[in-house]
C-alpha cells in the first residue's frame, strides 16, 4: 500500500542530487548511484523486493533509513522507550482513575454525584483524544505557557538516573499523558460502574454481610476484585490502542517517539 502512494524515496533523493551536482551526471548515472545508496532495486518485481526485505528482517537487519541515513534499528531503539513511557504511564493513570471513580459511582448509585459523573464520563469518552490534545496544546502550551509543546526533556538537563532528568521527562510528557487520560478514563469508569452494580447484587455479597464482614473488606476483596476481572481483556486491547494512537499524538506534540518517526517515514516515503 505504501508503494502505491504517489512519489517515493528515489524521487526525493533524485531531486536532491540534481540540485547538488547539476548537469555533471546523466540520469542513468544518478539512478545507479541512488540504487547503491538506498540498496533498492526499483526495476525488480514488487514481490521480489518484499521477500528480500523479509529475508533481511529475519536475519536481524531492518535496513537503513533513507531520510535519516541511519540504521532503522538504532532509530527505533532510541525512540521506543519514549513511546513505551507515554503509553504505560497513561494506561496506569487511566485505569487507576477510572476504576476508582467507577467504584464510587456504583456504591452511591442514583446520587447527584453518580448522575453528574456518568454524564461527564459519557461526554469525555465521545471526544477523540487528538481533539483533547489540540485543545491542551493551544491553551496550556501556546496561550498560558504552562507546559512545553515539543521535545522529550529540557536542553540543559543531563540525561541519566538523576532527579532533574526524571522531573524533566515527566514535565515534557505531561500534556501527551493528560490528553490520553482525559479521553480514556471515562470509558473505564462507566465499565467499572456497570460491573460493580452487577456484582453488588450477587448472593455471595449478602452472605458476606450476614457473616459480619467489614464494608472495607467487602468492597476490596469481593466487589472490586470481581468487578475488575472482566476488564482485563479491555486492558490488553488498550495497550495496542495507545501504541497506535502515538502516531497522531506524538506528531501533535512533536514528541520524538516511534509514532513520530513512523509519520515522518510515511510522509517522505522512507520505505525501510
């Protein structure tokens, strides 16, 4: 599908080389140099190029980026920790906030807090995360200047296991994390509320109350544990969703993770 898009890396590099060498080389000479440089053979059938690529991947060679002129494995190795950081922290906060709110809503079902929280969760869940991200960038970044709008950490911070570096990456990653949390915790809260209400009506809870168990023990050992069990599958799906959303999110915040480089690769037709 990527090969069917108009343009390609050869066109881009050919234009660059034409600007640099002018009329000193013929078109055929430029094509030969480009094939050697990119290790691509556009004259071969597409299936041969594909199986050649798979063969290299299975041997551990992901190729060399045409745009950055660096090994793909090194680019991904440097970018992957940042995407994992954003995704994992967001997932933990989404489920911590959603499960806690949903459990409280279930325990006081029908109250003003339950009704207002349910309405708010429905509204927030219906808003795409990238809309939330753009709003946060505009107000908290551009207008008020409370958070940085690009980068992974401060320029004057020395990378390493030190307090200043950890604080800096949390500060620079705050807006992407907040965007995912605001767009995602409402769905978890509504799911936890429904599961908890269903669990509260179970017979074994009546037996637990008759045994004289404390409300705290009933809430944590019986209600919360059994209400959360059906949400494990959703959690696994959420991991894939968060990694997929990183392509758009990291582009909005200019956050150099895997999604950021993936978007640049598609834009420049950087096939490797």
